[in-house]
């Protein structure tokens, strides 16, 4: 039985902790904040509750496997998990709207044909057929296995070259196109393009530079469905925390780690802010790469030949602006759980979020807004009220001054105006609102993607310092609840089975 120190109580860190505890190790988690769950945060006020991080779960099998492997109680015995149907309603700039059924390829094809015109569904379906090729090629190396030592091979985009008309037919080998180029070339209709690119934007990827392999994001969602836990995504974080406690994982909240102790060239514990040292045979760090370098006192955990670390919080490409709305009046029975209201000027939106090289970023006047209105009594004081959450991908702190209260309020008002397309009469129903601007400690990167010479990969879980491992959204296989859960599984596998472990079979 080894002593293991875990830094942070995010979803990846807790997933690793639970698995390691079941394997017989003594696990202690040190979290500088007051609670667990990382990005799966929740705002509660006056009987209302709002998810302020991810609002839906994709790939629920990740957590079903985790709960089965860490105890006899399945995930559904701890939380009520249901499919969201429709998976999403999209309202486009020209007023066209389409509701996409959950995990139904035929249903999506029919819905797109009916709303956008004959042939729309087939074009979307053909793109996702190619997306499946990319998914099949990258599922194991980017989700289930430790990052390959020869990670450079993943710099080649697995998205297949599109079939072209004429003498030469389909191009051979994978594409070198960007996500946006694939959208324009294969979808043509600006509404289908907006539908595709909204998936990249939601994860903080710039469609103009993201690899074509990002098509796995809508493929994953459409194939495995969108799921919602009663009580919100925070309920999933609570269930995982309770599983860790039941498996004798020790938690110290309000306990900041200030350094990683090394002995004989390997990690040997952590130093705490109060001066204590917690000795350990292994250290699992659920922090961003730049902070991990600080904890290692400037020693680089990854060598020159390793995958380059993801940017630190100050260099994050995007942020997330969240508006929590407490509404008077009941939720209509036919309301969609999730509605995406698309920006009328995508060029201006992308320039405002990611920049265009011409100067400071200016928030878009009418951004793409995701409206979440769950049919969940746990999120509202009674059936005469409704809790609605608005989110938009925006420029990160530093690129825009999100400490400017007037600017934040103006941006929230513009988002509320856009959301009227999803909730008619919205502003007249507002009892109160709380606005959560982007914050450095709430920024999480998107999932790892192949292509673009590896620029969208994340640092390996196994570091150059023996006994030190990286876990969570800042490390392989990247951000999002499902990917964080797999990160925990990979780290636990490496510690239990040894550093030559190649992943589950």
C-alpha cells in the first residue's frame, strides 16, 4: 500500500483518487479551495440553482465505468441521469430554427431536411460519417491510453480527405484543412456551418485554426447522446466526492500545496502552506502546467522532446461569461433543455473572442448564446418559477477587462437580448440575475485533438520526475467532464500497473 498525495479536488483528481483507493492505496487530497468538483460549480440562491460550468454530460460510460470499478453501486444508484431530448434546439441568424433529437442519426437527418431544406441532412450525415473515421482513429490514443512517447505521429490530422468530383475522385490520406475550411467546403449552407462551428466555439476552439479532427466533438455528442443529472452537473461532482469518502480518501479543504518534495530524484510528498510536509510515494497533480512548474520550483516536468505544455491560465484562448437568471412564471412543458442562439455576424464574433491581429479584442454585440433551462424541480423553488442559465464564449481575462462592472453588465444585457429568441418575454420575467465573468481559476482547455502538428494535444500524465503525475483537464486527454474522468483512469492505471502500462484493453 502506497501513500499518494493528490493536489486538487477536480473531477480528474477525484476520479484518480477513487480508483487508487480501491486498489489499496492510502490517498489524501489537498484542495486550496473550499469545495470539490473543479469546473463543476453551482450557484445557489433563494431556492434557485444554476450550473456555472458544463451543463450536460457526454460519454456517460466514463463515469458508469468509474462507479462500477470503485464499488458495487452503479452510477444511477447515486444520481438520476436522463437523456435530454431534443439534444439541442438551434436558432440561426435568419430566424430558422431546428430541434435535433438525441442520439438519433436518422432523426437528425430528417429534422435538418425539414428545417433547412432537402439535402441538408445528408450533407451533415456524410460529414459525421467521416468524423467517425477520425473518432475510430483517435479514440484510444486520445481518450483511453497514456500519451504516446512518439506523440508527434498524432500531429497528422486523421480526418479523411473529402471526396471531390471529377477525374481524381477522393483525395488520398488525411486532410490538412482547418475545421472552418471543412465546414465551408462540405456543408455550404451558412446555417449548417454555424451549427458545426458552434461545437468548436463551445469548447473554446477557434474554427479558423482548429484541426479538421474537431469534427469528433459533434460526432461524440450525436452518437453517445447528451445527458443531464437531476440536480445539475454538480450532482455528479457530489456523487464522485461521496464515492471517494466511502473509499477512505482523505480530503483537506482550504489546504494549499506550495511545493512538491523530491527525494533521490523522485517525488516524495508535498509541502503545505501551513509549513507541514505530507510524505508520499506518488504525487498526482490536478493543476495547470504553469502552476505545476511553480510547485516543482522551476524544474520543468516535461522535457524538450515531450508534448509542449498547454498554455497557462493567463494565455488561455477563451473565457466563459455566465448569466444566471431567476425567472417568475413556470417553465413551458415544450421548452428545450438547451437552445443555441447563433450570432448574426460570425466574423465579428470570432474576432471578438480570438482576435484578428488588428488590435484589442472587442466583445461581439450579439454573440452566440447557449440557453439552458432544465426541467428539474431541484433547480427552482417551486413550479411557479424557472432557473435559466446563459453562457457565451468570450475573450479571456487580460484580452478584455472583465473587472469593468459596466462592461460586464452591458455584455450580460446583450446576451439576455439574444436569449429572447429561445425564451420569449425573457426580460419581463426576470426576478434577479447574477453575472459571472471569466476568471482565471475557472478556465479549462478543451479536449485533446489530433492534427496541426500536435498543437492541440495536452501534456502527458507521466512526467519526467519519477512518481509525479498530471491529471485533469490541463493534461492528457484534455478538458470536459468525460475527458477529465478518463485522465483519472489513465493516471490510476499508470500508478497501479507501472509506467509501461499502455491502457485498458
